[in-house]
């Protein structure tokens, strides 16, 4: 996942298989610091689970926070970069849009609270291939 290009790229081994347009959290620049900052986290992740979702078509739950995320969060907290009382957050995922709203992705306007959103047909295409706790994803700045 390339945040700066708004591209969700699917690789098999080192070969690029397909690229999908995506949108991110409302504040797309930089790593997620804490819950509510509306940023999409950066780093290497796996997936916890996946399911059909009433509002977002399908939801693929990213393993955030993971050990790497906690390490950065704790370092930032010790440096005073995270306000008191702010948790690391969670519930980050890859998801679709309400039926009939694929234009939210086509417009390229970031609107999620930190998730990665794709068109519903694109989520449907990748969904069967994501294996919880096995498939890896790298989110780059």
C-alpha cells in the first residue's frame, strides 16, 4: 500500500499482480500516533480476520496495533508527542463503501478514520486471497 500514490498494490512474491485506487484516513500524511488522529498507520502488518460488513461492504481487519506500532507509540509517548489520555487505537481495516458509492474512491478524497477504502468490486477481488495471520501488507508513506 503506497499512501502517497493512493495505490493498493497486490504482489505475489516479488511480482506486481494488480494495482487498485484507494483512499485513506482524513489526515493521510504521517504515521498513526493515537486513536482519533484520523491517520492511516504505516508499517508491516498481517490481518486478524475478515467479514461481510453492513456499512462497508466487507471489512478486512488489519493487525494494528502490532509490536512495531506499540514500540513507536511508547517511544512517542515518552517524548511527549502523544497527548495524555490518548490510546493507541485500533479497528483499522481495508473496506469498501456503501452500495452505490464507489465514486467516493474514484474522487480520490481521503475520508476514513484511518482505514484503507477501496471500491466494492476491488474489495471483492482481493477478499478471497487474504488469509488472516498469514497474508502480509506493508503500508508505506
